């Protein structure tokens, strides 16, 4: 009980000092919103226009081939009927011209069927769909990959069903067992499937579904900017407080506490609790102002956003303690705080979304807690993810907090000598 | 015979190759002001840090008020007060907040801590500045607050590590009077200083340290008598004679 009282009073003392320091209050609370206002203003409207993805398809087969029917089944007949966010599927009749257009950078990507597509499907030989895409056209390439996957999966399924049907028909004597008859029957069944008259009554050989989570609206830049700056400034504020811990060590107030019956663990706990509470105040202000002033949408799982924010504070406070144990002087603590904050924030996707980075940089970014936090916030607030999708980010922040906390507890000293 | 309040036996402390304290032994009697003098790097502050439980000795025994520092540091902490050489204060807080905070840390209840804080501020002549921010105080006022904090929790033994460094004669005189007043109330005090006349004026007995060892321990009068007529020689003469005139880092 006595130790808890010590922890509480040390935390309270730190909060009191923080509240009396107007410059700190300004820097930790008002200053971040200056960035948020600026970047929200600059990024406002991004995503507001309907940048519909165009997916081009072509075939090298002669008319009457299976590929013609597939493209015919999924091509967009009337763009005006599309919902916001739906891709436009365009049938390019001239394969060579379309391919050249991709090479010239005029088209983002192209899905093409080979000349022997129908023959290969009929005989059960392997065939390949071709995807040409601009290296930078991430979304178009992903969408074309997805359609190619759907086509190949559907064809494989249909082929299994048709082969089984043919075997039954041959077994029952409905079809002669010669290869010519079998090929003819297979062709008829495939054509029936392509034309939408397949048994089972499906309208089309290939269907696909786009699941939109929520309505597609003009993007609110704050949904990205606020979590990004929250991660950056919660971490920065905590890291900078390492300077104060070093100051306390240097001017012997920590040692004085130790001589007043306060345990080393209580001192550590008190400083941690003070930093943690200050971080909590920061995130409460961030989210309240974010929701009330910037109309931020917390997504489908607000509790996940809150838990992720709290974990960010837990991790940052642990980092501050660790930094204070590693830095010998106030100046080195301040330098390390600024350096780590300014390095980790952009790398971790606080200034711009990390999912826009090349893959190698995204992999490097995973060593930063910032990247896990921002990716969790982005999933929850931009991509309609639910609680479970944010669990890896939460777990990662917890692991970072534990690592920083263990190092801090191990190396924490109350004296400068 | 006077009662020994603190007994130090064969105390050692090294930092890597540096032997900071090298076999120190002495006793302090109850109600005594004991001076610990020495040039820079003599081992005074390291000794005080070990006595005040914040630094563990490599070897040796320290008994304070019947409690072993090694075995029962908690009990020792409950009867000591420390006024460090540095101003161990929170400059962003008021004088009262500082004192109440350290009082609470010493185990006092809120009202009790506040009452004693006001009493100690009055003792230091700072009752009118209780709510003033310590950062705006003069050097002398900060020194007095530093001392007043050490008195929170009513300690029986007070460690005063150069409590008068860098202050004006008025503040210094005020601190002297307070220290003498505390002695009259029965407090035992261990006092370190570089000002020989302070030690001469305040201390009942004086130990001179150099190279991590106590090289002389006696009353000021007897120490002076070792090198000449006590009426003619000063404590500084004794100090320089014993520790030499070479500069210390």
C-alpha cells in the first residue's frame, strides 16, 4: 500500500509539474493540432473524386473461343450503372495495341487470354492467363490478379463438374465412349455454362462480388492525419520526458527520494505512471477534438481504436524510461528523443500511409512500433477492418512495450554516478 | 559517556580502479554536530551516500540509531534526513508543494505534512514565500528550502552535505542559527563543508578525510593544538598541513 501511495504521489507530482509548464502543455497538446489542421487542409479532398479503377481485358483467341465468352460475361456494359468504387472492366479487342499501351504507360494493366485457351481447357492441359501491368499501378495489378485468380478457380471447378458429368453420361450409355463424342459433349456443357444456361440456373459462367464496408464517400483526410500525428506526438512527448528523468537523476532528487524510504521500483513506477497518464490525456484530447472538430470516423470498431491508442501510450512511456536509462546527460536524452521520433515517424507511416511504400521499406518499417500502430489505425479507420484485424498491431505494441520496459527496469538508476 | 548514535566500521567503496573510501571508521554521538572535512575527491560525498543508504558499501558496517544500514535500510531511512550538496528540488513547484511532496514520501499524512512544511518554512524564514515557485527563488532561498526538506519527517540524524555553498552571508548565518537550533532540539548532525570557519564554529568534533581515509579526528581545539597554539593557528592551517597544498581535481 505504501509503495502504491509513493507511485501515485510521484505520478501526481510529475503531472503537476507538467500542468504548470505552459510551454510543455502547448508543445504536447496545442502544437500537434497545428500540424493536424495544416495537413488536414492540404490533404482535404484527396480521395473525394471517384478514381474508378479501369481493368482492361483482351484475348488472342479467334472469335467463338471460351475466352470471348468469359470477357463478354464480365465486361461492364454501362458505366453509369456502377456503384462508387466498382471497377470498370473494358474489353480491348486489339491485344497487341493494348499490350503496347501498357508498355507506353497509357494503360495501367491488361489481363490477356492466350490463343490456345479453349483448346487447353478442353484437353485439360495447363494454360496461363497473362497480366501486363505498370510497375507502379499497385491497385490495378492487384485487381487484375484477383480477377485472373477468380477465372482460373471458376474454370477449374467447372471442369471438374463437367468431367464428372461426362463420366456419368458415358457410364449410363447416354454418350458414346469415343473421344469425338466426349469432346462434343464437353464443348456443349462449357458453352452452356458460358452462355448462362448451365445446369443449376446460374446467370453467368463467372460471377464476382465486391463487398463495400460502409458507403464510399469523399475521404476525410483527418481519418489518416489524426492517427498518424497521434502516434508521432504521443511517442515524441514521452520520449522528450526522458530528458526530465535524466535531470532528476543529475540533480539528485531521485536519490533524495531513495533516502526517504521510497523504493527504486516505486520511483520507476511513479515516473512511468506519470508519463502514462500524460499520454492518456493526450489521446483523450486527440480523439475528442478529432471527433468533434475534424469529424473523424473511428470505423467499425471504436474499442479497437481506443485500445490501440492506449497501447501506444503504454509503449511510449516504456520507451521514455528506457531512453532515460540509456542517456547519460539531458542533452543526449533530448537528442535521442528528437532523433528517434523524427526517424521513426515517417518510417512508420505517421506522415504518409506506409502501404504506399515499396515492399522492402514496408518490411523495414515493421521494426518500428509506429508502423504497427499506424497500420492498425489505418486498417480500422480507412479500410473498415474489425477488432480481430487490429490484433497483430496490438500484440506488436505490447511486445515493444515489454522489451522497452524490461530494459528500463534492468538499467534504471537513481544516481548519475 | 555519550551515547553513540552512528557507528561506522571499516567502510570501503571503489569505483572501478578508484578507491573512493578506503577503510573509514568513526562514531557520532547523539546530539553532536560532527564535521567531515576534506579536499575535493577525498571521499566525503561517497561516505555520506553510503551512510544515507543510497549507495551500497563494498565492505564495512554502518549502524544508525541501532539499525544496520545493510540489514535494515528501511528503518534507517525512517530516522535520517538528507540535505544533498546539489539543490535536489523541483523548481517548477512551489516551496510548499516541494516540502509536502517529500513529507508524503517520508510517510507523513497530508495534513501533518502540510503543517510541518509550514513550520519548517517558518524556521527558514520563508513562510511568506510558501506558494512561490522555487525556480524564482534566490540561491540562498533555495539552499534554505533544500535544508527545510531534509527536516520533513522529523529525522533524528541529519546529513548536511555542503549546505551553504554559494550563498550570501545573511543566508549562511541564518542556516548556522538553524543548525544550532536543531542541535539544541536533540538532532544529531553530520556536516561537510569546504569552509573551515563554519566547521570551527559549528562542529563538536571534526574528521579530516583525504584519499578515502580519515587522517585526523578530534575537536577543533585539539586538532589545532597538534600544530601549534590553538589561539593562533586556524583550522585551515591544520587542514592544509594535513592534506598538503597541492591542487586537487
